[in-house]
C-alpha cells in the first residue's frame, strides 16, 4: 500500500505543472474571452431589451393615437347625425308651418266663400220672395180679375 501511495504522490507531483498550466489557461480564458463575451452579451441583451421596450412604447403610443382617432371619428359621426337630425327637424317644422299657413289660407278662402254663398243665398231668397210675392199677386190678380169682372157685371 505504501507503494501505491508513493505512486499516487508521484502522479500528483507530476500533475502540478499540468494543474498550473490549466489554471493559467482558465484565468486567461476568463480574462480574455469570458468577461468580454459576457459584457458584449449583456450589452446586446440590453440593446435588445431596449429595442423591445421602445417597440412596446411605440405600440402603446400607436394604440393611444388609434383610440384618439377612433374617438374623433365617433365624435364626428355623432356631430353629423345631430346636424342631420337638426336639419330634419327644421325641415319638418318648416313643412308643418307651410301646412298650417296653407290650411289657414284655405280656411279663410272657405270662410269667404261661405260668406259669399250665404250672401248670394240671402240675396236669392229675397229675390225669390219678392218674385214669389209678385207672382202670387199676379196670379191672384189673374184669377180674381175674371171673377170680379164677371161678378161686377151681375151685381
């Protein structure tokens, strides 16, 4: 067993330069490759994340502008609908006023025509009454005259 320990001790002693060389290579790797690479990767990651954050901010800004634009469109449509409704109401009011004026004129004309017809009817009645009285008097005269003449000759 002693021999095995001597052999292991010899191997370890022979491995010291390899371990030192390994440590130098490892240290060189860490200083020359790993740290700069880690730094570059971190910077790259930061730039990528920054770009992603900027893209997210741009998207949020575009969404806000889109929402604002859509709100303006809704407001404009509402204003157009209100204006159209106002025009329709004004048109209906104007139409109602025109109908009311036409109806009033028609009622006035009907009233004047009625008054005129009543006046003409009253005049016609008076004429008819006068004419009927004249005709009645004439008829009486015609009927009674022969009787008076005939009775006048006997009496």
